[in-house]
């Protein structure tokens, strides 16, 4: 990006719209680690906004729990049975009989998910992560990004810098503790999503302890919890990049790190932000997409752990929480010396390449990257999809969904990148459930730039 490059506010608007679209499009298929199972429920391709089905064969919610004193689950608390599930769901099971041919162990295994975690429910009994949302609505994580957009649009009026992390966190707490209205699709006062990531459940557990902690001291660290290195922490910082796009790259990155640390104290989240900030800033200033992507890709090194290796380690240990702590740390932090740009170009140029060869979990024996939520795995998939389908945002977003895994956060960032490059005629924008409200939010934020 040259010093004289002109900031294109239409590209910023396209980027923010793209973020919403990529997330909302992926809601029905979110966290189907098996594309085959995803297709059983939603067909060969998701090519438009859809309602999620009530159940989800790979959902883990009913094996999760929240014990904080601050009510953030509201009417969704009934789904978070947590560790109670293994006792309540197996005590009534009987040993094998001549008529059933099943054992208690068989039943326990049927109630595990594809990570090896005990969920307590069989596949056809598991509630969908987003069963409370309707088509075109956003996940809670993108709703929090929208909250940040509204906050910045209000505090930075007159092009003043009024962002205050403590004040934003107060609004964040109010938003999360407001009881949902299932008939309100604007998602402005509450999100009404069913699934809350571990970072949210931990944050409000800490906030409710009344031990003098400030809200900005309530975030979990990747050093203590491996799953905090999630791509969601990056998504929620995109409005910061947009709002401060006229500042030097180093200053924007500093602001982004300050913001993501409010909820995600993660080395890998910072790592991705250090690549995404200059990528988006260049696009906001009119740079060529292919060249910008190549510069971004060249900054990365692939993780040593492949998608299938990660999946097999989870199953072997009967859940990632049972992997020894340092071994799990290295799984996320160890990279190879491979040239990432050459690796992706090889996948893109090969006529025999299926996208699942690059990104998968269990359906393919040799998928290079995991479709799980972790930054070091998920962001390379984002860059691949943007690079391969750089001229076709519709195809890029559809392929993102059908790869499965953590498709909402990946979709949000794919949408943010391609929306900046193709701000006119971006697909599915008007199908967003809160489209008129989102238009106003984007308009108010861009006025502050």
C-alpha cells in the first residue's frame, strides 16, 4: 500500500457486508465435520440463506456446561447439561442381552461425538448449535462484531477517537445479559443464538465471581485453554480495522490486538491479525486482490499437524481435553518450513484437487488442514478459498460452507476479504435478516472514518 493510495469507503462497506453474509450463510452447516453428513441434511450445496434444522448429528452442546452466576444462557440453559450427561444417560442402560445385542459400552460410544467427547446423546437426539436462529441471522460472535460497529459509530462521531475498552465491555455485558426475543430478527438488543463459545462462558464465569476483577481482566488465555485460539477472536476485530483504516498499519494492528485481548488472549489470534490487518488495509485502499493475497500468504507457514492427524489425536484421547497440556500446545504452535504460497498454488493449479484434499477432518485420510476453529488451521483455508475463487465470491462462500467445520468464522473472514475486493453486487447481502439495520450500522461507522 502506497502512502498516496486513496481509501475507498465503498470497499470498507463491502467488507463489512461480506462478513455478515459469510457468517449467516454458514449457520445451517456450521460444525458438520463430516461433509457427507452435512449433505444428508442440506443437499449437495448450500446456495442461499436457509433455516437450520432443529437437530445436528455432530452437535456437542449438550455435553457442555456453564456454571457462572451471570445469566447469559437465558432460555437456552436447558441444553447445557455438561458433565451430568454421562451419569444421567448411562445409569439406566443395561448390559447386553440376548435380544438387544448391545452393551453399556456400545451405548456410551454412540453418545460420543466425532472428537471423542461424551455428549450424552445419540446423533439423532442432538440439538443444532443455532436451532434458535432463522435464515439470514448471524451467530452470536458476528452479533458482537455488530455491537462493536454500533458502539464505534456512536463514540467516534465527528471523527473523534472515543473507543474505550472498558465502556465497550459494559455494553457487551448488557447485550449478553439481555433476555432474547425470538421474534426479533434484528439482533440489536439480543442475539438469541443457542451456542455460546467457551470464551463467553469463561468470561462471564470470571465476571460473576465478585472478586474485584475488571471486565477487561476476565478473558481466558490460550496458555490455559487451547480452544481460545479460535478464529472468532479475529472476526470480532474486523470493525476496528474498518473504523481506523486511515491510520498507519502498525497503529491499526495495535488497536486490533488491544480489542481481541478483551476476549481472546491468544498468540494465534494475534498472529492472524498481523496478516489480516495489512491485507484488508491494502484492499480498502484499492489494491489488487491476487497480489495482496500472495503477499499475505507468503507471511504464513503451515502448521505441522494435518487435519486428519488432529482428528485422530482427538479420537485416540477420547476428546481434546484429555490430550496432555504441552502436547496440545505444540499441536497448535508447531509449524513446518514449507513455502505456504507454493503449497496453495499447487492445490489451486492441480486439476485433480478437491477442496476437501486441502481442508477436512475425518472423511478424507490426508486433508492438509483441519476444519476446526483454530487460527493456525482455519486461516490458511480462508486464504486458499479467497485465492482459488478470487473472482467468484459466491463460489468461495458456498465452498466454505460445504467443507464443514468452523465455517461461520471462516465465512465471515472470506466475506470480509472478498467483499472488499468486490463491493458491488456481492451475493446474498439483501437476504440478511437484519439487512436494513446492518446498512445503518455500516453507514454510521464509515461516517467516522
